[in-house]
């Protein structure tokens, strides 16, 4: 290939329109397309064998060999693994996002303002205070890492420079908490043994058992730093008593993180469902997913942090080649790269914005 452009823009336009029609046909007939095993011949056709595909052949292959073989979650009766079905608005948003090809790590451009608008909308829905920060991520698994990293820096400011201190940190979650909490503890170097799993009842974590375990860890010379509450467990749909958990966390001086991947969006529901997540706005951090009950196409998650300064302190690092400018494309402070691990960031917020603007305006 001597040129990155299509060989003929008019041919490309025709092929792209045909592929868009195929995508729309697929969405419109989703009820006719449950999951199916991938035929071996199709699997073999995916091999990269050194033969270049022109735009025309590629468009046909995408329509005939790729598009029909998803997980089946676009079918309205696909109820496994809390997958959302996606939205027709997401097709349009993803098309625009791919055309813009914007890096949302920072700088001054429209896509950054879209992300800020969605974060601000979600902050209001969840009852977080003005000035709270947030950043779009792949999903709650990544959001949990960001939240617990922020919590750790809040109690151990030197950890970014000197690493984990001599005093072991401990965190607490219900026995049914998502595996994301365990992975986050491992990735942050604290180890999953430092995640204390607390017995649960119909109202979530046993708060008496939680208080006892916190006291025992302190007596043993450990430093409790975070409680991880659940708003809708992925196995049983169980909700912790978030107000009671917030009271306990405040009394104990602990960071309260809420895993709301499954149930945070009950804040948009009426009674009795909204009551399940009462107290969620009192958390220090919240993880939620747009790609579940908000139906936004994968992947699209968000972490909210109550204390913007604590969030920024955990991740900000700006070498000379990322120095801010007072005007132009190099402006646009604050930059999202200072609130997470990614400098190169895709335009996830646009498909969430498209869904929200269509439904709520």
C-alpha cells in the first residue's frame, strides 16, 4: 500500500454505505440472530496470510464473515453475564469517533468537552458533590484500580515515590464482591490476602463483622484504608446498605468505594428500585458501567472520585513533552491523563453522550 487513503473515494463511499446498511439491517433484525458457533471455515478466513484486502473485499468480508459472529448479546433475550445489547445511536457515535480519531488524553478539542459533559451529568445523577472528578475507562475493573490507587495515595502520599510502606494496608469487601476488587489489590502490589472478605446477609455486608475485622487488623499493626461496597452484586444482585456503610467508613476514617457496575443506574429508576442505591452519593469513589443497563456499546465505564485533588495526586505526571500551554490545541486543562493510567485514550464518552442526549436531552 503506497497511500493510506482509499484508492478511490467514490468507491469507498459506496462500499461504506453498503456496510452501514448491513449494520443497520443487523440491528433491526436482532431478534433473528441469537448466538451461533463460529464455523471453522470462517475462523480459517480470519488468518492474516499476507494477501492484502482492498476496500471492496474488506467491506464484503466485514459484512459477511465478521458482523454475524458476535456474542449474541444484541438479541433482546440474551440475559447472560449482565451484557447490554448496545444502541443504534452507538453505531453513529462510533462512526464519528473513528473519523475524528481524537486522543482524549488531553489538549483542547471538542471530544474532551463531551467527556466532561457526561461526567458532570453522571455526577449529578449519582449525587456526588460539585467539583468531583471522573474519567472514562474500559469498565469497572479498571475503575476499581483507579479508585483504590487514589485511596492508597490519600493515606500514604509517599507511595508513588517510594512504593509500598512497611505497614501493610488492608481493604474490606463483602464475600460476594466482584473479582475486580481482588485484581485491583493484586495489581497495586497489596496482594489479595489484604482484601478482607466480610460475611454477607440480605442487606449485604455484616457491618458488625466488618467493624470487628477492622479493629483486629489495627490491633495487629496493619492499616485499614478502604471499604468496597457493592451496589448490585453480579451473582445475586445484592446491595449493601450504602448509608450504613458510609456511616461506618466515616467513623473509621476509611475511604468508601462503591462497585456500581451492576446497580448504580437504579438512581434513574422509580420506587422501589431507586431506594436500593440510596447513599451512593456519599461514597469517596464510584465505579459504573454504561455498557450494561445503559446499553451503550462496549466498552464504556466510568470512575467518579469525590475529592478531585486526591484523584489527581494519585496519577498526575507531566514531563516536558506534555507541558500545558496557555492557548491553542496544547491548552484545555485539566487533562484526563492526569486522572488515570492512560495517555492514549479513545472517545468512549461520545457514545454515552449520544445515548443520554437522545433519552434525556
